[in-house]
């Protein structure tokens, strides 16, 4: 099955999650292969299109947060660091992108490293709100929720790698040795997101023959390894199709893993 990306480009450029509309194509019905052939499975599967308005995270944190220099700088960090990398990003460039003074920067952040740590936390909070509000959580079956998660992620892939790649993954590659604080913040972001998948994986594994050999935590981390690796390869090739293909392969692997015994 081909997972197409239909997310809007400009809103994803900064990933501010303000009024962003994401279109997700989900194949949500699962029937066993003895009820239909593989061709029928791919050609006639029911597909649902959803338009979902992402929440404004800043609104949930109080009106005083909206438009503040700190939030503007964090939004700028998400944009510029994903484009140029942490080391190549300067304080001057962050201030220019945010439209704030250098004095405002140092009022909120003692150093660029402190800004990077805060940006990783901000990334976790804003993207966490995005995934938490997604409608695939409403599906009654754990496997369908997992597959819905993957298709939701595929719907976020559009534009250049700077538009859809992970801020935490980008910074971790640069700072894992030089900045323990940034590395730790990135680890908390990536592994924290993985942990949100564990409950569904545990439920799916409980009904799968693979449940005795695979843990929910390791499988959740594996999904993030595939995604982060796909982001790196797509940067090298400057091709978002690599991420879409990788998600498709991951989806097929998980469907096979969770296939009930005897089918």
C-alpha cells in the first residue's frame, strides 16, 4: 500500500501547530486474508479522509505566552535548526528570524545551548499535543491504532527535509558528544514520544505469537529508529519519498508481526 503525503507545506515549515490542517488518509478496516485476496485488500480497502485542525499549544498555556519573545525564539529555533543544524545556527540569526532583539534573547536564555534545550522541550510539547489529539486514538483495535499512527505520520511528510524532519533527532546527531544537556533533552523528546506508543503495542503483542519474544518498549523504540533513520536518508537524498517508503515497510512488518496465529 502506498502512503501518500498531503500535509500543507507552509504550516509545517515552522511546525508551530497554529491552524495547521493535516489531511490523513487512513485504511482502517482490517479483514483476514481468507475473506479476500491480496489484490482486493489493496484495491478495495475503505479509505477515510480526515481534515484535522491542530491545537494551538500556546493558547493552552495562557494568553501571556502567545507572541512573547520566548515563544518567537523557540519557533525560530525549530525552523532554523532543522534547516541549518544546531552548530551553524547563530544567535543573531535566531533573533532576526524571530523579530526580537539580542537583549530579548539573553533575557530568556543564558546561552545558545540553553535555547536548544528549551527548543527540544518545546518540540516535545507542541508535537505531543498534535499526536495526542489525533483521531486514530479513537479506534477500538490496538493494531488499527498503530497503523493509524503510521499513516498519520506519513501525512506529515511534505516539502523539504527541513519541513518534516525531527528537531530532536537533528540536534542529537550534532550534540551527542559536545553537549550532554542538549543530548539529554533530545533523548527525553524521542524516547518520551516512543513511550506513548507502548500501551497499544502491549495490547497488540498480547494477541500475537510474537508477544513472547518482543517487548512493547523495544518495539516502540524501533518505530522511532526507522523514522529517524529515514529522516537522515531523506536528507542525504533530498527526497521525502524515502520516508514514505520506510513507513510503508514498517507498516507491512508490523502487520505481519501482529498477524493472528493460524492466518
